[in-house]
């Protein structure tokens, strides 16, 4: 176990170091001049102002010096100063991250809570009505573009039926709860503000469903395929021949082995929900990392772009590490390979 843990941890650290170089090079190759994007036409036409601006942000240094400064600052927990907000990038991330984590986690829980049982039921009742329904739901979820589904949901439930609140985390007239965790759901409950908790939960419904749709389809299809393969194994036939109840055969024997590929996909799906919410957050005016990244890209805010890209890379690496550790729990044979 220790050898497995050590090898996976070292590989993750190496990948994290390589990701810093990749992030730096990508940010350096972004088309456009951040100086011209931040300065007005009059200021950008003044060579002295442009020179001072480049010197302030280190844009006049060679790339290798910029990268070395970036690594030294990163070791001290400094991701730089945002050009557009004039605040530390790390402070911006701390401000916007809780909204994204809250939304992504709710969408992930929904997709897992619905997708796994639906996939298992579809596999057990192969070619039945529930199997056809599960495949239909999966097809709709996977094939629906996020921006299209978001506009459809807003148009129907907010515009026409007027039964759901509009964009944003809370109503414009509401004040956010006292900050403890940054999650409005948790903070509202901790403060005992139950009406605000209801409002926050209502605002989460539409964006979480939109984010959940594609992940739900993938989880359902993967669970169904894995369960169909597992149910055909010899040990499942032996369990049935021993007279075990069908529920016990499915839950205790087939499902644990069928979950291994589902766990892999679930980890990647959760990382994608935490890092791929740009379109959803922009449409729903959700003040999270996705909206922050979108605005930073429009402003050619290089420090913010580098900081966010690095954060996204670390999220993927960390979740992949957790998935690797879960393999050892679900299938101890992994430790012997």
C-alpha cells in the first residue's frame, strides 16, 4: 500500500511541476497584447507609459526570467496581481471559488444519485421500458449543448412559467449570509436564516440541472455497460446458483466490481464540473471561477489566466490522485500490480 501511495503521489507532484511550465507557456502565447488591452488608446500611444506598465508587471523580462519569478512567487503562495481587478489573484480565487464548488458539487451529487441507480436498473432490466428510458435520457443529456439547455431552462421556467428565480446566487434585494464557508447553502443554515436558505436552494436548481445533464448521461451509460458486463461473469452465476436473493447478488456482488470504471469517470466528471462551468456561470450570472475566467480572458489579464489555468490543472491532478487511491479500496488487486 505504501509503495502504491508513494508512486502515485510522486507522479502527481511531477505532473504538477510540468503543468506550471505548460501554463506559463500557454499564457505567454495568448494572442493579443495585455498592455494594449488594459491601457486606453491615448495611454497606449505613449511609449513611456507603455514601458512603465511593462516594467511594473515584468512583461519586459525574458521568458525564462518571467518563469523563474513565477515559480518563486508560486512557492510562496503568490499567483500574482490581477491586472483588471488590481487584487491578488489568490484573493480573487478565494472569493469566487466557493460559488463554483457549491454549484459543481450539487450537480455532481445529482448526477451520481440519479445516474448510478438508473444505470443499474437499465442493466438489470435490459431491453425493458426502463432500459429504453435510461438510454433516451442519456442521449438527451450527452447531446444537448450547455448554452442551449441553459437558455431553454431560463426561457421556460423563469421567463414563461415564472416558477423559478432568475440568474444569480440570491435575489437582488437579499443580502448574503455571514461568510463562514463561502457556500451560501451552508452559511444560511449556520446562521439560521431559513428563508434565505430556501432562496439560495431555488437559485441553484436551474444551473445545477444544466450542469448535471451531460454528466448524468455519461454516468448512466457507463454504469449500464459495466453492470451488463459484470452480470455475465461466472461468480455472479455462482451466487445465483447458491440461492442468494437477486438484490443481494446485484448490490453485494455485481455492483462493487462494476463501480470501478464508474469511479474513474465520476472523478473526471467532478473535475470537469469544477473547471468547466464557464458557459453556465456566464449565462446564469453565477459569480464563480468560470465567470471570473471569462472576464479575465476578455481583458487579457495574464496573471489571472495563468492562476486560473494552474488551479484547474491542480484540481484535475488532485482528483485523479483521489481516484487512484479509491482503486485500492474497491479492488485490492491493484496493489499487487
